C-alpha cells in the first residue's frame, strides 16, 4: 500500500539555462535589498549595451539574464540582436535553442541547433543538446546517432554517456544503461545524476549495489531528497525496515513535511511493526499536509480498525471515499464494519 513517489530526472549537468531561478512574479515578493540587486544587475547590462551596441557579447549576457529570470521572449529578442551582429557564432544559436525550449517549442529549438551545426558540425555543446532534445521527444535512435557522432569527436564526455544511458533505460536496455551510467561516473566521479540512476536501476533489480551508488549520490548532494528516498525504498522493499526508518527520518531532517516519507513510516508501523498508535500519528501528519491523499486516509482508518476503534475507522473510510470515489479497500472496510 505504500505510495511510490515518481521523481523527475534532473539533467543537472546538461540542460539548461532555463532550469534557472525564480519567475518575475517571485521577484516581486523579494525583500527590498534583493530587488535592488536584481534591478542593478539589469541596469549594468543595459548600460553595457548603450556604451557598445555593436558587441554581440553584451546582448548574449543580457539574454542569459532574461533566461535566468524566465523571460524567454526578451531573451530571444536579444539573441537575435547578437545574431544580427555576428551570425557565424554557433553558441548564439545554441542559446537560442535554450530559449525556445523554455517556451515549450522543441521544433524551433531543434532548428536553432541545426543552424549551429551548419556553422560548426563538430560543436560539442550543440550535439549534446541535440541528443538531449531527441531524448526529450523520445526519438531514441536519433539521440543515439547524435551521441555516436559526438563521441567520435570527443570520447571523454560523461554527459554524452549519461544521455545515451538514460535513453537505453527508457527503451528497456538495462545492461546498456548500466554500462553508460558507469562510464559517465568513471569520467566524472562527482556526477550525481549518474550515481543516482545506477542506484535506481539496481534498486529495481533488488541488487545490493543500489546501496553503494545511492550512498555515493548522497555524499555528492547530501541536501537533495531523491537518493535518500530511493535508498529508503530499497531498504523497505528488501525487508530492512530499521534501515528504511532511519533513512526516512534523515529525509524528514531535510524536509519535515515530506509526505512520502511520513506515509511510508506510517505504513511500516502499520504493516511491519504493528504499532497502530505510531501509524495513526504518521498518517495524521500526511493528511494534514495533503488532505487529498486517499491512501493515507484509508490506512489511518485501517489502523484505527486494527486498534479497535470502529467509529474513527468508519469516519476515515468514508473520508477516503470522499477523496477517491470507489476506493475499493475503503468500501471493503465499511462492509467489514457493518458485518
């Protein structure tokens, strides 16, 4: 009954200037001193352009600033100014592809990368981003061809191996994925994403090597919840409940309101430890944070039922059905109490 938390892969070392900072709406809520800093940064960029409007680098710098603040339209305008000044610089078209991707336009993004490669067919940044874009659109064969082309130019490229490994994983080629993730980690021993994915792949196989790779990911980025969560799930799914509990608690030290850790602690206390009081405490915290979490309402009801409190169990089963109509286990629970 534990709820699996689907984590989004972060291409932290590859794509994009757009993973960037805060939106313009968030900036409006900044403290006065922070707002001044943002304004002054833009003022400096504007002054540089006023002083020397024939320097494409100044427009590129302001475009990057706009991308960092989720202002893709303004960024595209400045990139075109840079291209008008120097249309033979492939990096301008690579940056343009970033901006189009922020706007959710992968076709325009690809066109920009194609233009960069027309200028410089061996541009490693353009090839890597093109391979990533093909992966994003699930064009795996094209992504692999682009990676092969890149590795012919430079076979020391951990990001290239990582992209190919992720594509292989999505296609179900686990062996190919493991080999490429290992190659990425061998070439860059601080490559967090590679260690994380190796941990995830080995976890799915119930292979103890998962622990080694996830712990390495934690050492590299100890402030990120993802590797802790996958490690805790590995322990839980392989009947190492004490280690699972301690790892979930480590997550809660980083983010006290992380509902999936709270939920799974409730589940462990309910199913493995038979400590219904603790289970109720954890499930209560979950529904306080996320009132639409049907499984938590149900499992709190089940905990109440096993603890002998039929009235509270009935209330939680009914609440489960309010949140998720036709939740089968809640219906069974009510029928059980009625009988």
